C-alpha cells in the first residue's frame, strides 16, 4: 500500500469532505469511482456492527470495481475519526480501520498519536484538519502525515482565517501534503488552491446537492437556491463555530442575526444513544462556495463538471 502515490494519480486532486449524516457508503463509493477521495465520518455508522458493515461494503465494492477496471481504478477512501472526549467508540473504530486497512484516516477535534500509529502499522496515512498554526504544529508533532487547512467559509466547523494566510503560513514550515477547505466548489477553485500551495481541494457542500447524498430533499434544494449571503457563522448549535444555512435557522424559528453565544448544554455529544444532533437536527451546515451549485445531480456528473473546469482553467493559464 502506497497511499501517497495513489493520491498523486487522482482524476481530480480532491478530497470529498466527510459530512455528518450525509456521507454514507453509497456516496463514498460514487466519489471514489468518479476519481476523487470519498470519505465519511465513522460516527455516521450508528448501531452495533454498522461501521464494520460499511467498511466491508466499501472495500469489497471498490475491489470489484478495480478488478473490472485495471486501467482506471477507483480513488482511495477515507474515514473521519472524531477525536473528542465523548466519542467512546474511538478505540474500537481505530481497530476496525486497521483490520480493513483503510487507506486514509482524517482526524478532527483533537490530534492523538494512537490514530496515527495504527494507520502507519498497515501503510495507511492520516490527515488532520486544523484552523490555525497552533493546531497544525500539534498534529504533525503527534505523527499526522498531512493537514487539512480549514479556512474561512468552509462548511461545518470552519475557521476564520483567509485561505491565503492559512496555507502560506503552513507552507513556511510544512512540506507535506495539504488539502484546502473553504469555498471550493469548482474545478477553477481546486486549481487556485494548488496555486496557493495546497495539493488538494477539500469539497463538501457541493456534494450535498447530489442524488447519492443522504440528505433531505429540502436540504439539497436549499443548497441549490442559496449563495454565500445565506451562510451564518455561529457556535450556538454545537459549541464549536461553524457555518450554517440561514433559511434553515429561520425555519427553526430563530433570528440568524441575533443568535446567542454557545450554550454549554449544546456542546458536541457523540453518545451512541443520541443518533441526531441534540437539539438542532434541522439546522443545516453548509459552506460559502454554494453559489456555484445550480442543480441537484449525480456525484459522477458533479465531478465530471469539476474536471472540465479544472482542465479549462489550466489551459487558460497555459499549463500542460
């Protein structure tokens, strides 16, 4: 297993972001077959044996695809591990990732050597998502192989720094692989991320509006109908700052312009007996890049469009 080499031959240099509830094996498999890294949060697999069943489904289907398409193999897939004190499943999930040799693990909300050591034991690699240099240094010190720089405008739990500043300052001391998250929804923006110094784009919100996404149809349509002005940045709903769709906040009877500060009782809780976000399951996360999303389509079609945009942007700049 040489995952870093496999990542160099992606059809498009993109990681699909793992999204709470939305990312399931159906989406991951479609993303990998389309030529980008597909991913899902381990905690999306709720119930006894479900996570292992998902790993079996993904690995077996991608193996079948690769055997049938030796000249056009699927991209590697990734599992997102939430390293948070209330995630009591973490150790068990790490062991299952090792058992099924998950190529890439993505750690969030904490960096621990245990995940890195387990992945390295079978040839896997680990990317850690960060919003500033403090967390970036800590992740690499603990053995992460790559970084996901989560800049302003990203969906989910986003940072506040400009992508220019975040990538530039990271590149001053880190020469390993970087994926940039923040308003990336087109092939043009993937190329821009590379021009800044990142190796990959990290795309989530654009895949909400796909047929494979495990999202309410109203959620998908809201992504299509919204743009950057419809994104609200708040820590009220989970205790960690993130970006959310303003119309979904209004639909819940709240004023997006007057949200209070975080309530400690709403802090992230991943207990197995709480299958939905504690109080805000209909508050929908999203990033600022969704102005580029104008229809609900398949994962394959969305990636095809991004590939065409990426190639056209390269040609415009005279790149081979």
